[in-house]
């Protein structure tokens, strides 16, 4: 199955490092470089194996009678090694096996797949036999992938793989809107947002109910979030019909989109300043008279640079408001423009299939050297992708503090990874553990009941 | 659950348990109860239910809308599922369902058909129930669908109104009942944002509720069918091979319409045959007839298929003998004809041997026959090569668009629909469906004679609850086994 981001690991490492005899090599000159040796050290000392294992076991690593010891080993992992070597259907018996494999192979990327009905590495025993024995996914988190390249048509500051603080707010909007909807509309609680390491964010919904969703249900949730449709050729990307917005969209608009559009996106992306930019916005207005009116007005005028975007937006809004009385077509035009420039754009395919693999948190992105750290949705406005810990930075921190304290502090606690791992444990793993316990107990009870009253085959 | 069929040992299909939903007339058929059933009832109940299901199929292929199907079902149910004692209807309902489960679990195609028809039946019956009865049913089946209280309605009224307005629909009032349903149950509504979601629950208006309950019905029946299939192949088929198995296997192939054993509109004369053949015979019989005229001979299969058909349209025995004799004696002596062929013609009319009046073949029987070298019987839409079929159709002056449409249906193995399309092109009026060559003939006569009062034995959907006469198949090997359903 497809792997997200597709970006293969390339050996962008600078000069080969002198490693022999020196357990802590000095960092390279540039800060954002990725180095296989650093990766090795990272895996040796910082990667949180135990926490990852705890997460993915969902309580089955405990001592409760309802625990299924095979659960963790039925999870598929995949490694992307140096030189684009790709290993699939990997599985591990426990945390230490997983750690040994990662340290030995030093994968540039680790992906997490579904929990299958049998150990993935033993799947061939099941695909050749006909009838019931089929290798298939048993559970899998509900996942989302938001990638900045899907917004290229509406950002002018960067394009492609680059990001900056002008366009990053689009990701902030995506997190806020989707997180709120997942909680308020769908009732999910255990939601982990992770920086993808370069230009986007991933979302892992880990509630038991989410893990049991079928492909069809996942599709329906992805479609629920789909507002921007249409291709390059279609001027209108968003069609909000009807005299009112669905409550979910209305909430997104009033709580997030309007504000971010008018205060950040409009200005950061200079949406109305240049002819090229405002042309794109006007293309979304389905009324020629409004379009030409604005075009003419903005052609000739040249207000002070600071205010041009907000002033022009006010003018456009006013005209559209007046136009509402003319007919239905302009009724939702203001909202449509705002939605087109801000509403989250998801990669549908990632969410729809249980067997889709997604990059694991705490991986290091080979192109940027940045760690895929969790993002707190309650504080996502403060997240700055430019300040995410990088490999060289972490190595530096490890070096420095090695000699300084000599305390019994763990390695990760001494680095800037500390807050991320702390957040992962406290805000995500702990609440999840409580749910796991309750879930194990109730399903165990249910199983006992069923076995007690089981009839011998119904017709 | 056990079924005790009279005259046999108990056939065990599992544990007896509570009869689900007998008080409410609806059922998910999750379990059946212990009942004693006679062998005749075993078969008869199933056939009656099959008539209902085939009626539904016919309605669907005619493109009837949902409301029309609902009315059709009420009709069909009343007509076929009656019992002398009203209290027995529930038993008949259950027994017939479970017997048909056995009959239709055996192949993927059978299962799919049964699932589709039973779901449509269930939907219609559910929608026909009062809201109170629906509520009770959902409660009995432990479905997690709760109607919301008026206080809860007040609290979400505004949001429900927003959803309605976003869909250009009228705003709901306190009269609309809304149900709180886990969002997993309504993916289509979630997908299109046609429903208000709150903490994992969808607020579904009452008119959407049927879809959800039907979804449950479908899912359960689908699982049950797979289970039944395993059980059938592993144990039941063999255990019951002398008793229930033949009945079950025949059920899925049973033709249930009028049998045309007696001609409906009086008799036809010899002199009319050529004219009738040109205008009103279905393609299979045209082909046989004109082949006979041309070759002055037909092999056994052809003689049976055409001969019985002619009997069905009203050819008397004497005329039949003269007809066949006049053709055959072009190539042989009269004595030889009388000796070798006359007997079997008289036999078909029930004048020889065990004196059974044989019934003309239905489309199902003809489609599943296996014409060999030198044979001309069978169904042209099925048995002719594409080029041959095309040229035969073009000979009938059909437009190339019609021919293409027919060939398309043939490609999709809808032979009877192909025949109906030909009928419609030739007669310029719609057909009521073709399940039997004599039905084609009668529809054709009606259309050509200005569509007067049809006092024929077939009802408009080709199905009727005639008590079937002792239905004997002529001595011709009948193909048994897992065969696909006739029709679309």
C-alpha cells in the first residue's frame, strides 16, 4: 500500500563523519543537515521505544486476563532504508525487538500500518488457502494527512516543499477546524497531532471506536471534511449551496476561518494587492458586473501598501452583500472565498483505507533533519515549524549536557525533545491508558458472557 | 433451532431460542423456533414467499419507485402469504424465509438476489408499520436508535434547522421525530453533510430511519447466508438428500407463472399457423417452426419445445398430428411417421402412457437446455452465436439501434430482457415481461388485436397463485444443481 509523502531518503548528508573512536561526533557546519550517523545516535539514545510500544499496544501489554499477547505483533511496520530500500510487512514481538530492529537497520523513515488478524510477517500462510482464511486488517487508527502542497494554488509566499511562517497558519487552521470537529461532531477524544517534519501535519485518532471503523466509514468522514473541490480549470473551488451552512461549517467559519482569513491569510499572502492575486479571487465571484467593477476600481487606485488587502476586501464584501438581493448566486460568495482560502484540504486516500501506512511520530525527516514531534492542538497557534528540534541540535545538546550534570536524568530529558516527549506521555498516553483499561475490561466481560450463552451454530 | 419435518428425523440446525419478534409482525429472522412442519407446507410456504420475492423483482426491473414498491409488497403479501388461521402467518413467514435461505445460500449470485429481494421486502414492511410499532421493533431487536425527547429536540432544534436549510429543505418542527443514531450507521448521510452530528451521534429524521434499519437487516442476513452455506455444504445437503435437498434445489429454479397447459383463447387452426408464426411467435419458436418448414424435420428437443408450445397456443391433437405429418412425410413415408413420431405427439397430449398432459416449457427451462449438434431448440438469445443472432434479428427488420440494445442485454446474460426488447420493437408497445414463450404469444395477440380485455390465465406480472397441477416434466433430463436466477 502507498506510503505517505513518498519522499525517498537521499544521502544529503554532508561530509562523511569520522566516527571511529569518537562516540559523539561534532555537528556539521549547517544546522539543518541530516546525517545517518546522527540518526544512528538518535535511535541509540533518544527515540522513545517504550512510549511508542505503550501507545500501540493499547493496553494489551499488561497483565489483565483479557490482554491479547499477540496484539502488538500483529501490527504492520515498514522501514525505508538508505538508498530507497523499502521493507514492508515487518512486525515485532515487543518493545525490545522493535528497538533492536530499528537500531540495527537505522531506517530513514518508519511507517505504521494496521493491526492485522495475523502477524503480517506470516501472512503468506493465509493468502493461499481459500475460504475464510484471509489476511486482512483488524483495526487501525483513523488518520489524516494535511500537506502544504495541496494549498499551492492559494499561497504565493512559497511553493512545493518549502514552508514559511506566512503560510504555516494554514496548517494551524487545519488543526483547529479538524480537531474541533473530531471531538464535538464525532465524539473522539484521543487525538494525536504530529508535525510531518517538513511541510504538513498528520493526525492519529486512537479511540477504540475510531480503530474499528470500516473503510466505508472512514471514507464518509473524509468526505464530511471535503469542501474544496474542483480543479485548476474550474474557477470556483467551493460551492456552498443553500440558504445556510451546515453547523459544522458554520462553526469553522465563525470560530476560525473568518478571523484567520482577515487577519492572517489575506495579509500574509497578499491576496488582493497584485493583479495576479486579486484576479484569482475575483474568478470565484460568479457575477460579471461585480468582477469588472472591482477590477476597474483596483486597477486605478493605489492605496498605501499596508492597508491594500484589508481595504479591498472590505470593498468586495460590501459589493457582494449588496448583490445578495440580486439573486441566489452571490448569497454565499463571501464565505465561499474564505473557505477556498482557508478550509482544510485533506489527502482523501490516506484516510480511506485501513491498510494505508503513515509515518510514525518521532521519526526524523531526511530532508530537513527535523523530528516529527507532536503538536498540542490547544496551543497550535504557538507551534513554529522553524523551531522544531533538529538532529544536529539534539546531538549538540546531548554533547553539552553529557559532562555537565552527571545526574540520573534520562537522555531525552536533557534535550529540547523533552517537552515533546513529556506532552506525548502526559497529554496523550495517560488518558489513553485509562480508556484502554476500561475497554479491555468491558470487552473481556462481553466475551465471557457470549461464551457462556453460545448456541451451537445458528442457521 | 430445529426443524421437524413430518416423516423424517429431526434436522438440527442449531439451538432453539426465543422467537425473535413474533409479537411485532416484523423480524430480523435471527433465530427460528421449534416448529413441526409438514413436507408439503415446507415446500408450499417457500413457493408462496418466492412468488412475493419474484413480484418484487419484477417491480424493480420495471423501475417502480419506492412508494409503488411498498404498495406492491402489501398486495403481494396479502395475496400469497395468507393462512387459514391468522395466527399462523407468523409461522409461515418464518418457515418460508428459512427454507428459502437454504435454497438461496448456495452460490454468490443466488445469495445476492435473495439479499436484495428480502431487504426490499423488509423495507416495505417496516415502512408500513406505525411509528409506535417501529419503535417497539427496534427496542426488541436492541437497536441503538432512540427517538429524542422533546426537550432534547428543543436543545438541538436550531442546529437541525441549519442542516435542513443547508439542504434547501423545510425546517423541522416538533412533529418530526428525530432519532439519535451512531454516526457509523449512516455513512451516506455523514458523507454528504446531510445530518447534524453531536459527539458521535447523528440526528436522523424519521423518514431516513427505514434505511438504517434495513441496513441492519441486510448486514445480518448477509452473515447468516454465509453461515447457512457452510452448514449446507458441510452437513445438510448430504443428510437430507432423499428428503429436503431435492425440494430446496428445485426451488431456486421453479417457474411460478401460469402453465399454459390449457389454451386460453380457444383453438387455433392449422391454416393460421404460418401467419401466427410470422407475427406472434417468440424467436425460439419462430426459428424452430421455420426450420421445420425448411428441413421437414426436427430432432427430439425441437419437437418437444415446439410441439408443446403449439399445444399451449391452442392447436388440437388432430391438427397437430396433421401438421407434423405433413412436414415429416416430405422426407419419409406416412407409415414410418405414424410408427415413430405419432406416438410421442399423442403422448404429449396425454393420450398415451401414463396420460399426463404435459405443460409447455418455460423460458427458464429453455434457456437452461443444452442443444447439441443438429439441434435447433433452446433460446436463441442464449444459444446462438453473436453473428447468427444479429443476422436473424436484422432479418426481422429491426433497426440497428434495437439490435444493438438486444445484443447488449445478451452480453449481460439477460436473455429474457433481450426477448422483451425484441417484442417491444416489433409490436411497438411495452411488454409485461417474458417468462414463458406462450406468454409472449399471448401478449403479442393482445397487442395486435388492439389490446382488448385480456381474459388469459396470466396476470399482468406473469405470476399467479394458481394451485399448480401435478406438474410433471416430460421425460427429458432435467438439469439440476446451482443455476443462476432467470431474468434480470
